[in-house]
C-alpha cells in the first residue's frame, strides 16, 4: 500500500516554533487547565444543569489532557525537552496517570513507533485466568456493564508496583507522596460535596471509556513482551496495520474533539507533526479513498459486541476486500494506553511468553 504524495515533512516538524503554533497551543493548554478547574467547581454547585455542564467539561478536559500527554511525548509543543516533560507531568497528574514515570512512558510509547509493534508486561488472558473465579466473574460482569475495571486495575498496578517489587523501588517515595496528595485532594472534595465526588467518578469512567474506545481500533499490531527480540517491520506493514478512526471525514472539525488524535496514519508517518496540523498533513498524504480510514460510528457495534470477548482473545483481523475494509472480525485491543508505563512486574509471576497477542 502506498501513500499519495510526499509532503514537505520539515514544514510539519518545524512549524511548532511558529508564533501561530504557540498561540494555538497556548489557548488549548489554557482551556485544559482552566476548564478542568472550572469543571470541578461546577460539580460542587446545587444546580443540576450546572452539574451536567461540569460533567461534560470535565470529561472533555480530561480527554484533551490525555492527548496532550501524547503531544508532549512527541515534543510537538515546545522546542526544549524540559518544557515538554514539565507540562507532560502536569497533564499526567490531571488524568490520574502520574504514578508512572514520564520518561518511561515516553520511552515505551516511542518504542511503539520505532518498532511498529505494541508491548505489554504480561498476557491479559493468562493473568485473568490466574485469578480466583469469583474475582474473574466480577471483572467480566463489570466489563459487560462498561465499567472499565481492567483499565483501573492497570492504573493501580502502576501506582502500587514500587511497593511490591524491586524493579521500581526508587519510585516508592514519589508514588507515596502522590497517593497522599491526590488522596487528600479527593477526600477534601468529598467532605465538601459528596455529590461532586460521585460526579467526578462518573466523569472519569466516561473519560476512560472514550480513551479506550479510540485506542481499541487504531492498530492490529502484534503485541510483544518488553525486551524481547523483534522482527524488522516495514512502512507498508505499519500502514496496513494502522487505522485513522476519525469521528467524521465530511466534517473534519469534529475531530478536534479528540485533539485530532484519530488521524493516526498521518501521525505515524510524521510523529513530530503537531496536532493542529494533522488534518492538513493527512490531506497531503492520503487520497480520499484511502482504505485505512474508518469512522468511529462504524466501530461502535464492534466495541459493544466484543467487550468481553477481547479480554480473552487477540485483536482480531481486518480484511482488505475489493469493496474496502471488512471490519466484522476487528475485535480491538484491551488496556492499550500511552498513559502508563509498561515496566516488567517482577512480583507478578505468570508464565513466560514472547508474543502476547497476534492480529
């Protein structure tokens, strides 16, 4: 599979230093920071309509905060790595993913691009089947009800891993301080308004579901264990196993709701391209009939139908037919996220395997 043209990649890589990029990024970051604070304030108010607006604003600022972490990891916002790291850690704190070291998150995510593969620390099906039956059945029921228990589990594993093993013991003080700080803030919010803390939890569940719906259908990469020897995959392999799961192709502005993260093929071609230039890059790279475009609407049924099935099986396949992509067997991934590190869990004793999931 080939792309339509070869754009001026230097334009997209270096545009972040132009004053227009500073203005756009400044306004967007201010929206996330101020909007997040205002959303929490709205949750504490007596009016139900104000609460509803607060829930919507909180979900959206959390989503943008998460995707800004992705931008900072790729150094698309600031010229100097230090400032990308500082603001990346701020966004991680907002999203509740601050228990993983930012440098490890960046390293693991960039390895995803360099190796054209995905990575995990253990096989999810093996891990789930090792659990006591009552725990496993509870997880299945909660996932069936769209409660993202697997994602919460992975986040808590990242938070407590330094205390359970030796590989991250140097992070114990840091994670303990963060647990106390965030725990104190949420306790204070609950004391002030129990309704606000309930609405925050509801918003966070919605936020996680949105992230994993988007992550779920962007690749059909093989999933390897960290540190294992890897095949050398080609650009063509990357293209045919990457999907631009846009909200809409007709109304491109709607994709701003996800900070243009859905232009995933274009992002993989030029990983230093800022979010606000991805639609322009995408238009230069790919023709209108490019087969890797899939709309999120066409994947809702898959997300629903395979919500339990994907816990115990691979990501499925996407068939390239003469009539376009056949998505019927596109199961999607589970627990994929750039928001937490994937360091080995030396205290979690599971059977060794090199390939954890195949498309």
